[in-house]
């Protein structure tokens, strides 16, 4: 059985997604070629600065358009949700409920992906369909060319500098997950536990739907709620705290590296950062509403909080001292430690007596 009609999700997403910026065929070819080249340039800068090297030769970045990003994410979702799908196969759900439910969720997933597909600049895809030959890489760096071109035009910044700046952030994620052997499996296991901790009986589902309605009304009135918070079981919230902490770390680390390396290789980095930050915080009233409902504003806060954590730790113990976070799951910071880096420094490095430490 299918929990989500994936084909319908792809069809819905590619139908609803807005077209990219108008470019000539030659401009498109040049943008794709430069992004591929700059991803390799950025990879060298990132490995040198972070001092993380897994000894794996990186593959060239995959350059996609908006529909291509949607298809790639559906492939990743299939992998991530396989444990939940397998559990559903063993259930006794009536066929009509299964058919209707999978199509409804397929449309919903497609609509969300269409919204996101015009905004994402790039990502490191952690979860790919298994390769029967065993030769394909386990992850893939993807850059969304139309969105990068649209952003650089909208911000009126130097295209070469902006593209390299974006590549620095995304390559940091590739270096993290290829250079820290246990990190990918840790994230995967936490996501699997999160999915399997769901309690989706009918009464619970109805209760959460009512709560979701309240959240939508609250956000429209200017509140800070989001739908993610109201569809979780208590066990899932506990797991999500750990997932949020590690993703805040990797996103903040990406932002920190992007800005630390930037001044030496991206001449206009200060202008780009200032304009991009204003862009992150802007958007129409409807755009801001959807971002809050989907928890996207939470991701924006992760960049800032994670970057502040990394900056504080590097200032205290240097980049090698910071890299202790990658030793094992036990050395990852908790959410409380990200908010108060001195707690992590005290626990991992024995920095007793730091201001604010207990």
C-alpha cells in the first residue's frame, strides 16, 4: 500500500510550481556550467577551513530546475518514509480509506513542494534511492539554478560572487555528512524513530486536526504557532528536540563557514549577506503566513542560533576544539547548549567557571 501517492505528488507539484526567471538558452548553459565549477572550488575552500576530510572525492554538483528539485525530493521522501509505509502495509486499513488517503496526502505534499521549489537555492540530499550496483554516492549536492539566478537578480548582486557564496554553504553540508562517518546514520535513525513514534488512531487524528485549525487561526492573527508542533505525539516531540539540535548545528555551521571563508574569496560578501538577510525576513503577508505554518521561519532561526553557537565555540577553543562536536552523538550539543554555548564547552572541554555556566 501507499501512504502517499507519490506520482500524484510529483504531478501536483510540477503543475503548481511557478516558472523560473526568463533566461536565454546560452545564459542557462553558462549558469549551469559555472555552478558546477564553483561547487568544486567551494569544496576545496570548505575542507581547508573546516579541517574535515572524509577522504571521499566529491561528485560534481547536480544542477536542476524547479520540477527537477520536486522529483528529487519525492525520491528522498520515499526513502525516509519507507519505515512508515512498511508499517502501514501490515495494518488492516480498508482499501477505500487507503486509496483516498494516499491521494489526499499526495496532493498536499505536491502543493508544499511547489511552494518550496521556487525558494530553495540548494541542498545536500542525504537520502537517495539505493543503487543496485553499490557504486553511486550515498548523498548528492543539488543546486537549483533558476532560483539562484532569480535571487541574484532580485538582490542586484554580482552573479559570480553570489553563486560561489551559495556553493560555500551547500558544500559545507556535503563535507559534514561525508567527513563525519556516523552523522548520516544518526540523522536517519532519529527520523525513523520519529516516524514510528506516531500515534495515528482516528480519535488522535481528529484531535490534532482541531488543534491545527486553531494554529492556522492563531497565525492569521499574528501568532507564532506552526503545524509541525500540533501533529506530534509526546514521544515525537522528544525525538524532534534532538533532530532540531543537530540540524541547527549543521545549518549554523554552514552559515558560519560561508561567512568566515567568504571575505577571502567573495569580494562582495558583506553586501550579499546584508541583502540576503533582508530577503529572508521579507515576503508578502501570504508568504509569511505559509512560512510560519510550515515551520520555515523556525529554520531561519536555526541559521542564526546555530551560527552564534559555532562562532562562540570557535572564538573560545578554535576550529579544532569546535570539531569535537563531530566525535560522536554524545558530543553533539543539545538545544539548551546551542542557546548557551558555555554549557557545551563546560561539558565537552571542561571549561568550568565560564560566565553563565552551572
